[in-house]
């Protein structure tokens, strides 16, 4: 069910691709907000990271796979090995995708990689030697102006929070606790998101978690993160004949 919904989400995302003028206006507005708050550091962070070719290759392929193969593999793992928790996470993902689509429709935003005049470089295109703009399949599934909110960060937060609660080993818990930060770093150094996009992605995950929690109150035996066992029906007291 999730795979079908996710495919539909990507198709709708690809279809929500309107006039680029507002997208670039919104991107400049985000830069203005970050500069006024004193944390417009993305160009310098990308420039620093670009000094390591190995780091950029790692970041590129992690970015490409984080919201596709890795996400689907982790959800499959939850479905097979932690099925009781899967439905809560699935509901979070559904809500987050809906919030993301609203953001893309009403606040289209160009990613940093389109703003070369600000010092950004499209590292994904450089590393893979491809351009998403010229690929018919990518055009069908990817909206180039879908930067707000960062769904990479939203999904990473939801998955990271889930696995921190489920895995047993301490190193694994630390890894999944840091997963959202790693994905945020990757989206910045590949020039796919501003830090403000990541903050809005975190907010999207929080909204999705809150809605999923409310849904769990409706069907706690199915949709709760740790479903309550259904109450056992009261056993009828057998009639004992008194002789």
C-alpha cells in the first residue's frame, strides 16, 4: 500500500511544476531571511565540503538514495520485523507527503543548485554526469522546485526517531539519532536545500507525528506506535447445575 501511495506522491510532485519565476523569488526570500538571522552559511559549507571528492561522491549517492531505495528498504524492514509499529510510521509518512505536496503547490522554491550566482554548484549533476532537467523519467517524478519543505529531512527524522526506539545496540541508536543531521548535511553540501528548508522538514515531521498520534487514539489496537492488545472478551460463567 505504501509503495503505491509513494509512487502516486512522486507523480503528483512531478506534476506540480508551474511557473519558475515564483520559485526563484521564494528562494531569494529564504536567502534574505537566513541572512537577516545570520545563518546563511550554505555556500561556504558546500565550498568546504567540495575539497573532498570522496565526501561529495558519498553525499551525492546518499542524497539520491535516501528518499528512494533506503527509505523503502527501511519501511520494508519495519513491516517485516516490527510490524506492530509499521502502521504508525506509515500514517506519519502519508501525512508528511500531504504536507509536502501543499508546500510544493503553494510555495514552490528553487533549490540552491539553481542559484549559481550565489556560489552554489549542482554537485549531483557533476558527480553523476546527468541532468535531471533533461531526463524524461525524472521530469515525470521530480519537481525541480520542490525545496520547501525538505522531505529528505522529514523522512529522515521520522525514520530516525522510529529506529532509535526500536534498535537494541547503543551504536545503532546513536547512528539513527544522528541520521537526520547527516541527511541535512548531505542536502546542504549537494546544494539541494537551504537550512531553512531542513527546519521546515523537521516541522513537517512533527506535524505528521502529531496527526499520526491523534489517529492512533481512534484505532489504538492498529495505528498506535505500540498497539494495545485488544481486550479479551469476558468469558461467560458456565451454568452449574445444583443437584
